[in-house]
C-alpha cells in the first residue's frame, strides 16, 4: 500500500521544521489541493547554472489550478559565477512570474549545510513538503545527473542519482527507494536525469510509487522543459489521475525535443506491473536457455539498441531480436508475449525522438557483453529474480 497521505499530526511529530528563510514564511499547512509537485533540484555540481533557468521556466507558466509546485534548489558557486549570485540550498513555492531573468517565487527557507546527495535529506524534503502543502496526490521529481544502477568505489558506496559535489554524497537505488518509503510514498516518481528508466530501478521503486517516469537514455543538456510540463498538466483539468500526470510529462518532453529530432527518450510506467515483469522475465530466461543456442542469444543482445551506459540495452528490442532466432518457435512465442506485456501493461506511455531511437521500447535492462559486475548481485532485482543467473549463463 502506498501511504501518500500520512496524518498531519504524525508528520508534525516526525518532522522538525528548519528555520524560515529571509521571507519569514509561516510553516502552517495550507489548504488541501489536488496535487503537490515536489522538485528536488540538486545543482550542487556542474549543473549549477541550469538551476535558475528551470526555476524561471516554472514561473513562466506558473502552477496549474489545483496544484502546488514546491522546489528545493541547490547551487554551488562555480568560478565563473557573478558576484552576488546566491549559493547553498533554498526552498521555494513557485509563483507565476513574467520576468525570465530573475526568480520571483516565494522563498520559504534557506538551508545551511544541506547534503542533497543524502537520501535522508531527500526524505526530509518530501515529508516537509507534504506537511506544508497537503494534497490528495503527490509527484516527486529528482533533478540532477543519473547513472542507472551502477555502483562505484571507494569514495561513494553506490551511485544512481543526485550527486552533491560539496559533500561527496550520492543517492543509490536502494537509498532512493528508502527515501520514497520514508516520506510515505508518492503517486508519481520522476527522474529528470539520465539513464534511470531501467527494469532494475523500476523494481526497486515500484512499492513506493504508482507511476514511474524517466529516460532510458541520457537526457539532452536542457533536461525537462518545465514551462511545457506545467502547461501540459494544466490542460488535464480537474483531478487528473497519476497515470494522466505521468503521460502528460512524457508528452511535454516529446513536444520539446521532437521538432528538432533531438535524441531523447522518456516513458511512463505502471509500477503495479513491475513484479509481474520480473516473474515473466524469469520464465522467459528459463525458456531462452532451453530453446536457443547461447551464441545466437548473445548476437541478439549485441544487436539490441544500446543506451549510453555500459551494458544498458532496450529490453523490448532485445526480446524482438531473440524471438527471430531460427528453429525456436517456443522462444518466438514467449518473446512476443513478454514484449506485448511490456508495451501494454508496464510502459503505458512512451516517446522517443531521433532516428536512432526507433526501436526504443521505453525500458532499459542490464545486458552486458562482458562478465556481470559483482555488485549487480546486491540489487533487489537480482536477489529476488533470475535475470542475473541468465546473464551468468549467457556471458560466462
């Protein structure tokens, strides 16, 4: 069960509020709206110069009727920053503003020493936002670099998203799931970051969100266009469902990139289908190992659409190619059935632009053409399922 509406009294006990910023905003909860959109905008890295650009995009459109947009924005001062630019971490309630050169939204808090690479801090932001801006539904967008499921050592235990270069911290997949769980879950989780729409990540986050939005490929440097996003959300009318909000995010992203034929992918997934995907893929792997020669499955894996992270392949395209292996009718049928499940039950909205992404099915998976990394075994996906066993058979 996804607990998106924890009682306010309980949250008040859990959540000591930080000191108000210069605006002196009161911390009393506002009226219950239909949606609160929470954006965790970690620019404490080389994305610093993009922070105010995206805040101004939000202000250009302003929050849709019945929705609140609240942002935690972090900036690290680069060498080229002009004197007087703010640094550190701030929280804003987004207000409509026609000045594209400055941020005119309501400053709620200025935080000192906030570690935006900490899953505990991400969780605190979500609980604070829910307490301050209660709603029937919640969407969380994590804005930063993304690096799929991969781990790194020795400085960081793991890495996936939200790199804070001041603290040296970063949030890995398990920590991201823990943050969502601790904040009571959300109705829509979205990564405005590269490479995060993978089966392994979907499986980890699915218990804590009804819809998952992200890109299987790297994002263009502009990332999401927030003016178009809020415009698309406003067009949904009253009380849009989580699936409608997820689809609107994909449509806005595609509207921004498809006219220029930019290389970009984004999809929205029904998280309820994630466990079934793992179970069906376990069955498919057993079938593949029994029905087809290893060398032909390897060839299909090598030819499948690759995303720009070592070993990340498009799952639907791989299944399609595996289903064409000669003299394996059972594998052809099983591949078609599983690909159909992904297209219809799991990936309910998919968009890809750029000629190289015609075979993008909206979901990546780890399928390396080299031995499986040892740390892969630490993922819930590998612990609960058999995909890692298939990989170890395929690539001894």
